[in-house]
């Protein structure tokens, strides 16, 4: 589950790209460890979001969970009386539990 880290002020999450040019990358990375993320601003416009690896992994897991919830809801709408075990569903698609443990997910990949 993603820990909720809400800044007191949204401006606390903003990092002007000029700070990187001034050699402050190490300090910025330390700030990201504390907050979980920073929004890099270039010409007063958000350019990117920097995340800790842990925060990124939490977000990916949430996306995977939401995908599975949607899949369950679709299948229940199709035939709410017919149920199958997780193992049966995997076998139907020719997938094993071991296969799932070896799957890597990348952010931005279309899951459908």
C-alpha cells in the first residue's frame, strides 16, 4: 500500500531544474528519500516526477491490483453464478503460479 505523504505545501514538492545545474543533485535525491517524490519544474512548467524505487514499486502493484479487480468485476458481470478457482483460471490460459512469479511488469505497458 502506498504510504500517504502529503506535503504541507505543494511548493515543497517542486524542484527547479536549475538546482541540478548548480550541483545539488545529491541533496535533491536525499529530499526524495524523505518525501517519496519530487516534481521537477522547467520554465515554471512540470517536466517530470522523480520517485523513489520503493514508491514506484508500490504504484505498479496498485495498478496490477486495479487491473485484477476490473477483471474480476467483468467476469462476475458475465456470469455471476459461475465461479472458478484462481488455479483453474490460470490453467485455462496455460499459466502456472511459477510463471506469474517470474513476470516483470513495466509501467506504461498496455495490460489488456
